[in-house]
C-alpha cells in the first residue's frame, strides 16, 4: 500500500509540478479569502472549491475515466496562530495622597480692653483779659470859633542827640491841615509857653526860637527845585530851673526866611524849638559856625568840645496853641492838664470754667489667648498607573 502511494505521488510530481505551484498560490489566496467568510459557509462550499484541483491531479483529460482506486490529495486547513487584536487599556491615573496644609489652632495672645482711669476736666476759675489803659497822644479836635488848636507840646528832656533842636517831624496830623479855610488860623494868634525844670549849668541869658518849616516851590529869583520856607518867633527865656515864660505872636509879624511867607493852605514839614546862647547862636552843631553855641571864631572862654555839657540834658516843657482869627484864648490849664484818660470797655477777671483732671475709666489693652492656625500635613491624591493588558494569541 505504501509503495502504491509513493508511485502515484511521484507521477503526480512529474506531471503536475507547474500546476501544483499555481494551485499552491491559489490555495494561499483562497485561505486568505476564506478567513473572511463565516465557518458554515466555508464548510458547505469546500468540495466545490477543490474539485477542479482534484481532477487535474488525477490526470483526467475529459474522455478517459480515472480508476477509482486513485488517491486524491485534498488540502486540509491547518490552524495557525493568528494574533487577535484586543483593546489595550490606557493607564488610568488613580489618586495618591499628597500632603496639604490644614490649619491647626495654636494659642496666641490678643489684646483685650481693660478699663483704666483717665483724667476728666473740672471747673477752674480763669481770669479773663483785663485792659490796661495807657496814655497816648490824642490829636486836638478841629476848634470851633473861640477855641485854640494845640500845635506843639514838648514835655520832656532834651539831650545832646537832638543837637539843640527838639522838634516834631512831621507835625501832629491834627495840627497840619489847611489853616486858611474853613477856619482862619493863618491870621490868628500864637500863644506860647516855656517852662525850665532843670539844666546842668544855669544859663540866664538863654534865648529860644519857635519855628515852622515848609518845603515848597522856590519863589521868584531863587534857584533850585525846592525852597526851605521858615518862620520863627524869638523869645528870651532864662535857662534857670523854675522859669516860666509866656508870649504871643502873629505869622504876619514873625521872622521869615528871605522874607517869603509860608503857604498855610498846604501841610508843613516840621515844628520845633531852637535853643540859643545869649549871643543868639544855636547850641548845636548842625552848621560849623554854630560850634555848640561858641560861634566862629569861638567866644573867649567857650570850648566847643565841652560847652554842650553846660546845656544838656535839659528838662523843659514848651507848649504852643494857635487861636483862630477873631477867637479868644481859653487859658493854659486845659492844654497843660488835660483830663486823665479814662479807659472804657475794661475787662474784669470773671471766673470761667476750666478743666481739671478727674480720673475716669478708660479701656487699656490686656493680652489674652486666642487661637491661631498652624499648618499640618493632609493627604492629597496623585495619579498612579494600573497594569496594562498585552495581546494573547488565539488557541
């Protein structure tokens, strides 16, 4: 039996070698396509697929039958291991604990108000401001007819620094107005009074001048831009303590510098007194020829460097009142002893309420314990991969 099969096979190899190669290739294709069909459909059609191949292998040419004992090779499917894809899970993270901070209560100190004593004001007597009157020169009122106008009142000590000419420069405002209208002082009368209170060395031959000066436009025939108008009334006043001399004069009769009268409608520059020696020389150094009353050349026995010491300081009072035209002089008392200044609106010390410290309760901070958060560790999940399946071949 084995020899018969071998003979048949050898014959087939010689006859069908080209055909077998073709059939093998077709079988591979067939098997590939067959994998796409279902198992039932493959089983039902298997004999029909392999029939032509069986006939070719038996050597039948279409007219001569093949003996029935000839074996026909039928391909049998051999299972092969084919990988069947399966879904491979992707790693899914799982949560792993990670520490986080969680507050933990910790004892700390916090200020809490605790009452303490604080001062509260109480009433205290406080004196209010009290006005203290002081005597201030008050300008004379504009006189009505029959009243005099105080225009000059030196009441004090003359020192060397005055250089022999104590004066008001400028004059009092109340005594420096228009002396022509509405009241005619220009044609009125000057009332003058001089009192000697003290002097270093008695000067019985002393003389004085009361003068008024005014700057103005030069009169015709005079050069310059300004002219020094001046008018004076001279008088002998013994320089002996206790001396009081009074006299009167009128502007129309008084000395005038250059013979030019002042303009009485306009303000004046200054009012003052010139203190002079018995030779009518000012005891002054305003001009070199005065030489402190010694003259030029100095009079015998008169030393310009020391002569002023015989005169100053001199305590005196020199008062001048101008009475308008047609009016009468009311006397010296009202000018030498004016009414004493009486203060008005004087505050008296009145107790007022002033605060004095009285203790009261006030809150003061006292430390107490209060919880403060302290961090601690707490788990927080973190991703961890799981096992990944691998492909397993079908049996």
